[in-house]
């Protein structure tokens, strides 16, 4: 579970020292709110909500969380360090100052950067004029490399779109990832831009074949970096969590995967819990309707996941798809036609990448979950959990099946005794 504390509301615009992202799904609401004063941070109310979530830490998000008052940041991180022993923040990197770096060191803050690439590859994240945007990007990259050098703990989120991952620009993006791996970057998350015809970022969306090519290029880099090397600074390879998660899912070791791969309804996004400056609680912003926060309804049946499993693929569902137990229709905030009841609008992308990972596992001598003879039974066990508001992992569904088979005195098939290598 990710607990996201927002100390600034949806404030993040370039006029305030943040960025105006062309593809922001909160763009309209953000522009309307940025003229007002910073909200008051109710630390006691935030503490109550974060503690009730029972996570192992929290992370600051926005808007641009570093636009918060320094005293608010310090109060939040002092409490986070005392209670959890660590802190986190997600930022564009543009607002980082020497004072922020001091706080990162003092309060053990892991810094997640949102940068789409070097130079013009980051132009969709605008800081004003073209010159101002390039200067902001250069500063953000310097701060990322400095955090890596000083070992604050840093990671990266990149959204793939026409500005940074078109065929002409993809080689430069891959080279940038390689250089960051040399600088010490160990973890990066890839998002594929999704925007409907009426959304501001629609013109930036990659055609599906280009999105597949970009993802495959990142996977090829990860595999290349993972090979044994003599270079002493490459102690550990860069990993993109999307491919790590796919392998976990297909090998039934999915107790911890990122939120895209968890069954999710717009009103029950328990993989992500948001806490506002005043301490009120809400679900994931990606599932919000017209940028309005949706209150949580914990414990309710996961209707979307169950419905997708029963709805034919020709009608927007996932019935009969062997990858459904892994994908689960993906994020309800990124669906065909913007209808949360439908599967992901990037279904072809995810299916292709899962097929790639499935083939790689089989070539290595594994039996992926998607090739097991009891796949239908595994899916039924997961649906039984969704019906009562639970999110069973594939591992738990497999383990329960094994336990039941042993109890009944039945033999397990060959797929159950497959050789797991990693």
C-alpha cells in the first residue's frame, strides 16, 4: 500500500516554481486553484490518517510537493523519521534548493524524480518559455545526479510519449537511461501516456506500435545491464519496475507489485491512499472524475475486476484472456473510452509485453502461471476474494490450491513442480 500525503493541494504550475505538464490529467482543476494561497497543513489530522492506513511509511505528493512551506516539510519529515525511520517525496526536481537537500539528508528522504528525459525530451513538462523549460530540465537532472552521488536514495518516473519516445528520439532516451545507470540509478518506472480525444495531451500519445517499441527498448537495456560486467561502478543493474512486476506475476511471486497490477475500482483504490493537507482521505487521483476526489469505500466488492472477467473481450472485457490474472484489466483511470467498467485502453501493449515475458520464461525453463493447466481454478479463487473486497495475490491462489490438493490426497500436475530459478 502506498500512502501519499499532499501538502499543497494540486498546486504545481510554472508560475509558482513548478511545471505545467501538457498531459496532466488534473490540468483544468489545477489552473483554477493555483491563484489561491497555499493550504494550511493540519499535521495532527494527517498523522491520524497515515497511522490508520497502517502502511510502513508515507510519501509526499502533489501537485508539486516541494512548493510546500519549508516548515511544513520539516514537520512532516521529522514525524515520518521518528515513526517510520524514513521518508519519501515525488517531485519534478525543479524546485529543489540547497535547503531541500539538507532536509533530504537530515530526514532520510528518498527522492522520486519525474523527468521525461534530457533537454528537449522533457519539453512536455513546461516551465514557461522554451529557454526556461530547458533550464528547469537541466536543473532537475543535476539534482537527480546529485542525489544519486550523495546517496540520498533516488528513483525515476518517466512518461513515454511522442516528445521523448518517438522513433527518432528513442535512442537518446535509452542512452540517457544508460548514463543514469552508470551514475547509480537502480529503479525507474515507465508510464505510457494515455489521454482521451478531449484531453490536453491527446496529441502526444504514442501509436501502440511505437509504445511497444519503446518498452521493448527499455527491456533490452535492462537485460544488457544485467549481464556480468567488469565495470566496478555498476554494482547493481538498473531495473524498470514494469518488467520486474511482470516476471513476479507470471511466476506467482506477486505479493508486492505496483498498483497497475492490482485489482482496482475507482472507489476502492486501496493500493493508493491519498491524504489531503487538511487530513481528509481519498482514493487514487487517476481514477478521479473531472479531477474530483473520490472517497474511499473500503471492504466493498471489487466490481470492476469481477465484471471484466465475465465480459467478452469484444465488449470491452477480459473474458477468456489467459493474462487476466496478471493484468486484471489494468488501471480503471486509463480505460477504453474513459469508462472504468472497460479494460485498459493499452490492452494490446500489455498483452504484447506479457507475451514477451512469458516466452522469455519458457525459454529459461520456467512454467508461467499463464501456461498452467489449473489457470481457470486460480482465477476463480481470485474472484472469490474480490467478491468480499479482498485482493488475493496469484501466489496465495496457487498456495491455497496446493494446500487443498494435498488435503484431498490428489497429485499436483507437472506445472506445479516447475523449476523456479530466481
